[in-house]
C-alpha cells in the first residue's frame, strides 16, 4: 500500500523547519563527512557545519572549487574544509576514500551519506551500470554508501567510546526518499531475487527500490550498533531543487523548479537528523520527515522490515549488501 493521504501531504508540503542552523551548537574539534557536498543540499550542509567551526570533509568525485566558495561565504569560521575523492559508482574508490580518511583522522562524529543520483537509461534503453556491473542507482544510492559506512564504522565506534563524546552524538545519516513509499515492491518492499533487474523495471522504479534499501540500512544499522552508542537515522530530506533531476526531461525539470523547495531546507532536515536531542538510542532508526520531524514510513514497508510477521527485509538487504561488497571490505 502507498502512504496515507496525510503522510503524502505532510511530506510534500511540510511545515516550516523548527530546527535550523541556529540550533546547531559550536562544533569546534568535531569531524564530519558530507558525501555529494559540491552542490545542492550537500553544499549547504557543509557550509553550515563549517560555519559552526567544524572540520568538514567534502567527499565527491571532483572538488569543483567548492572549498574556496564555502570559505568566501563563511569568512569568520574557525573550522576547516578538506576534499576527499569519492566515486560511489566504483567500490574501489569507496574503499580508497575510507582508507584515506581513517589514515588522516582519529575521530568521526557524523557521517552524512548525502550523495545520490536519479538517472534515465542510456541509448536504446540500455541500463547504466556501475564499475562493478550493478544498476547505477542501486550502486550510487545504496551499495557505495553501505561500503563507505561499513569501513568507517570502527572509527565511529571508537569516537562514541570517548569520554568527551556527547550523549547520542555519533550518528550515520542515510538519505532515502518519498519515492520509496510510492514505488516499492508491494508487500515485500524489495524483490531480493530481481536486484540484477532481469525482470526489467523503469528507471524511477529502480531509483525507488534503491531508496527503500537506504531506508532499511538506517533501520538495520541502528539495530546492530545502537548498543555501542552509534545511531543510524534514515531521512526523507524533502522535495528539493537539486541536480538530482538533471537527467530528466525539460517538463519534469520545470515542474520540479516550480514545486520544490530550496536546498537549504533539505540541509535543515539533515541537521535535525544529526543533532536533534529528539533522536536517542531508544528510538534509533526512526524515520525523519522534512524539514526536521519524527515520522513513520508507510506501514507496508514497516511490516516488510519486521523480523517477526514481516519478510525481515532490513536484515535480508543488509546481508545481501554485505555479500556484494565483501571483496572490498
């Protein structure tokens, strides 16, 4: 079943954000990674963290003068910005990026898995693939961030164990989408036997399935690691003007420009997920609605993720992902 009418309306037309950059404390001495931080929501998020005196890693394929532009916008910051080369469509690059970060840093306070893509098929309907042969959206939105998170989890755990760490501070943000609720596989969430898409799916359906997977990561990560004070937070950042729709047709892009919200609103959603005291070990894995509220994903996906009475989707997709990345972990 799709989401309720109320859920659809409140996610597509959210109330004004109640948690903004003004609610984020001074972050001097803290270290953060923001993937996809060269544009859109990620760039706004990196700017705000930097303005709060944090050390922020811009993780992306290319730097694109992002660091100098953010520094110009926030000249009074005492933080720092670093570029981390990361191509989520290639698991070799993901491994190299994680290893480079761990070699350079002794802590990681929040990992923002912000990057994502929405693509059309290539010429003659050819499905775009990652370096390892996975459907591109599944690779970039799900498998790449999964491996990146897996490789950084020991450092997150070590940071959580430090006496100087705040309560409920260490978090991993997983960016899902309202599309996950609209286009998931009925009753099961994801058809685990069709992740190679030998039964073809439209690009938007494949995008949604990747985002269902991302939501399950947030749920399952919290089940596995919240006892060690590391919290997973799945998020719908909202309908936002961003590069996500750059490969879509002109009419859809025009519609998005007229109906969607500025990227900073999505950054506020992620800030809430990362810093709000509302999120604790007790409710870890709870879905965050735009623009920074506790919410619930549609009941059909909740039921599918349940170990008892459901199809145990969160565990199954996690274990499937483990198998896909084991060569690089």
